[in-house]
């Protein structure tokens, strides 16, 4: 069995596929802004396979670290091992402000068909929200200032909405004040415009955005059909552009995940 062969269904876990699918979004020499958890697994897989020259920035202040074992969070001291810069939050957000970040990995509670993401609250925010969420943290800043953003989320009908309850991180089309008309992000951001959501990766598939800024299903994960994914969205998801099944992780990638990157099981089951 060759290491470069793709694993068969049942030989990998959903989190393995999520990490590897996210890693495939990283180009060699990209500057990547990554958060705790799956983004860490993704960037380390990428650096050990197809993107050895990718530079990772962690929110707590490390730039281009080479941790020999998986950090437990962006504030773990292991992040600064052999780092080019070991500073603080204001420094790394300064890198974002300068426009040097090519790709950011983020999460979210809700997403709509234009890639607007909510991490703030559910329900009517201006009155009394039904549920408070974690808040923006760096989500809005990172998404707004990186050239591309990849969101990693759980697939549920209640999370994939026609219109999110609150826009924490703007997608490709956002309401223009004061009319509320949905316009392209570029029209609102003007000279501050850098880019927008590149993909949304879930436990069911990989989603991208068309020329009108609307989400469509690109690949469906093994074990699901496009119809299954569409049923798990509250809006009319475009499944006409499905290019095929998401490639499973290779045996080499699985071995890296469990034996090299996260042998302690910090994030992997």
C-alpha cells in the first residue's frame, strides 16, 4: 500500500477529511493566518506536504513559527519555536492591515448564501437576541483584511441560512446603509477592499462562490450526495456545478496527522 494512495471510506474520520481539505487551500509561499484547532492541523499538513514554504501567523503574536509538536492554542509557547517574530496581537494584526496575509482560516456559527458569517448572536440583535455567541474576536478583522478566507464549519440546516441573524464578518454581498440594499462588498469597502470568502468547508462538502458572489457546492464528501447537502441548507443551494467527490486524505496525510502532527490527540479523536 503506497503512502500517496487515497484512503478508502471507513479508513479515515470526518475530522481527517476536514483538515486535509483545508490544507489543500494553502498554496506554497502563502502567508496564512490560522486559529486554534482545525486550522492548526490544516496548516501543518500543508507545510509537511504541498506547501513547505507557507508562512503561518498565529493571532497571539507569532510569525513563521516551526513548532515541533502541535500547539494547544494560538497562545501556546510552542507557537514561537524558531519563529521569525515572537511579538503580540497588535503586531500580527498590523501584518493584516498591511495586506500581506494571503489566506485566513476561520470558523462561524451561521453563514448565508453570500458568505456572510455570524459569530455574534442569534435572533433579533437590536432587541433581545435569543442566544449570545462568542462574539467577533478577530473574526471580522481577519476576514475583512485577508485576501482570501476559508471558513470551516459544521453543516446544519439552521446554520446555512438565507440571511444570517447578524453579520459579524462580511461576505461577497452585504447590506448598504441606510437602504439595506444588498451590494457587492467592493462597493462598500472601496479602497479597503482586499477580497472575500474563498471557500466554506464542512463535514459534508466544499462550497465556493460564483461570479455573483453566491455559494454553490463544489465537491461532496464521500458518503453523501449533493441532494443530502442541499437538504442541509435553508436556502436554495446551487448543486448544478458539483465537480465530483472530495478527494479523501492519503495514507501519508493520515499518518502525518496522527503520528507526527497530533500524536497526543489534542484535537484529533
